[in-house]
C-alpha cells in the first residue's frame, strides 16, 4: 500500500475498481483497513474486497478471492497517520515491502506465493526515521533481499523506455559512481527487459554525463573514458547500442513524432536519476511505470511519490498505478523462475 500518510491507498482503491485491471490477477493488498476505507470514501468507491488480519490463522484463505486486504491494523497500524514523513509510517511501509518479498519466496505450489510485487509510494525520510535509512528506496532493499548484484531502475510507458545507470546517488557523487561495468550493466539489463517486453532487437541510445556529451573532452572526459567503452562492450555482445549522446536532445529521438513517425530508439540509458526522470515525468507522469530489472521476481511501481500535500482529498490520479499493475501481471505471465 505504501506509506499510510500518502496517496498509496487512494490509487490502489481506484485501480482495483477498474474491472479491466482487477480481472488480470488475484490481488493481495498489504496495508491498513482504515486507510483503504478512508480512501474508498474519498473517491466515492464502495469497498468490495475480502479482509483478513495480517496475523490471522486463516490467512491462507486469501488465495480464494480476487482481491484481499491483508490488514495490519492490529500490529501497529491503529490511529490516524500524519500527511508527512513519520516514524510509524516508515515502519509500516517498510514492513509491507518486507512481507511482500517474503511472499514471493514461498515455495512453488504454496497458496500464498506471489508472482509479482507492485509497490505503492513510500517516503525515504520516513524509512530513515524508522531506522531503515541504509536503504535509499525500494530498489536497494529489493536487491539486498534477493541477493542480486546486477539490478537497475527502468521506467516504462507506451511511448518511451528509460533505464538509469545510477539511481539514488547524490549528484556530486555520480561521477565517481560511474564505471564501464556499471554503464554496460544498465545497457545489458535494459536490453533484456525490452526483449521481455516484446522488442526482439531493441535500439538503445546512451546518454553522456556532461553537457554536449563532453564536447570531445572539452567539458569532461567521462564520455571517452567510461561511457564509450561500455557501449563498445555492448556492441561486442550483439546489442544495438549507440552514443554517447547529449542528454538534452536524445530523448526527442526516443519518442514518436507528431506526424506519426516512429521513435528512432526503443530505450534510453540515462547516467543519473534526474537526467532520465525529468523527461519521463514531464511527458508521461500518469502512465509511466517504475520496473526493477535484474530481480528473480517481477516488481513494478507507479512513478510518483507519496504526494502528502494532496493525500486524503480524493484527487490523486491512479493512472500510473493502473499501468504498474497491468505491467506486473503481463510480465508475471511470461516469467520463468529466476528470469525476471
């Protein structure tokens, strides 16, 4: 459900009320009954899910229903939740994710085994207040719990796909975080994800780090020293990767033109968080999906945050959450063990 003080419950309730989304899977919501009921009232939706306390002995009955709320109200969720970062909000939202991960690790055939995780928005400051500050976000927690070294944050929408070479890294540290291997991993993981999404030979554009992609070394040497060698390695592995290109122009080539012209590239590899996320959130905020690639399970998420400022008002747009749920169901349907 995400942070109980944010818009997570509202977008989940709205998404589950959409029959085209609801019929795609059996959905299990790890969250709070009070938050879900409040959200349903705020958006004028009649609650129609099966509810079971998180500590109930009959929790295995959740496998029989199309939507079940696993309610954590009795285990620390009682009471109102502030529309801001809070220790309790961090504790609860962290536990929801931990328990969701555990459900994907259940043995095959277990009625409670989950095939995919869709995460509601969390507040990183709240996680820090709850003593979980070593994890900058979902991506790092998931990679740690699944024990994977190669993973990436990718954003998917109908008209653009972007993967990040670095994610939750302070801007001043990006330069030192970039290596040939790290850039290659982003290209490689993005290539694999595109193939799974039905693009057999993805065309990949790789951004530079510096303005004008370094201007031949006049504005920085990371392009020549790190990024270009990573692209050559990708080419040697049979990938159609090109660049490095200036980050302020290449995204135009990765989206369809106004006259119906197709995009020249299927994927853009961005070097840092905002380089990739500004165009995605500007153009496709209500439809883009955050996908963690490189995990042994499917994980998607809407591309927005907790939006504490509008939480509880019933005005949150559920478009990105619906897209995240649709994509999770589609990817889970095509996944094989260990290949997600």
